[in-house]
């Protein structure tokens, strides 16, 4: 026997049909709240790997943020050894460019910045999972030495391994006049 739907359940369902952006914004908001609570529940977890894919953005922020020349053991734990970091850009003529880096390349380049403090924050993300794989689209902001440096979008691919989620690749596209954020990602 079916149960009658509440007025709020009907309203949410109609909102999802009439305005998919509202439903997507609600899902993104719920995902952020879940990720933030996961971080709050384990403040001294150190390099603990996320047990759920929605924990990846907070783990990534923790591994990147701090002095540029800090120990990167947490970053190495979060990413698989063969992980690729792909830094993309769009030229004034619309031509895409990219630069591939290994995790060790990224660590060397970042360490060269010295003691300057980096603060990365995943502002909003969308996620799709299928079994042991996950794909996240994440809007991020990076501050360097207390000053806003760049915002952009990360395309993060991850795999579940021994009960934890690890990053396989991150493709980064910084925001620019030639590559503005898609409307669905702006908070």
C-alpha cells in the first residue's frame, strides 16, 4: 500500500522537474555540508584517506593547504603513485593548452615557492559514482600568502582501493576571461 506524499515532498519533486538548477543546487549544498562534517569529525586524522568519495575535496584541501614547502606525505597518500595532474588553459584565440605533471613534479614546483602559505578551498562540487570509481567536478579557490590567487574548476577522478578513496588524476582549468565558470558552478 502506498503512503500519501507530504506537501513538502511534492514541492521538492515539482521544483526538481520545473527547475533542475534548484535541485542541483540543493544536492551541491548537501554535498558541501556532508564534506564539511566529515572534516569536522576527524580534525586530527592526519593523512586519513576518505572512506566516502564526498570526502575527497576536504582531503585534497588539507593536503594542499599550508606552507608551500611542507611535507607532502598526505598528498602522496591521497593520490595513487601514477597520478597525473593536468593543468589546462584557454588562449585568447580559444585554443586549449595543457601541461602534464606527475605528483613529484607538482611537489617540486610547489616547494620552490618556499614558506609562503597556500590555502586551497573546494567551494562547490558535483559528484558521480559507479561502483569503485568516482568523478568530481569541483570549483576551487586558491589563496597564496593570504591573497586571492586563482579560482578554477578541477575534474577529479578517483578509485576506491582497500576501503578508501584515492585520486587517480586531477585536471585543472583556472578561471579566466577566456574560460569563465559555467553558470551551474557559481555559488
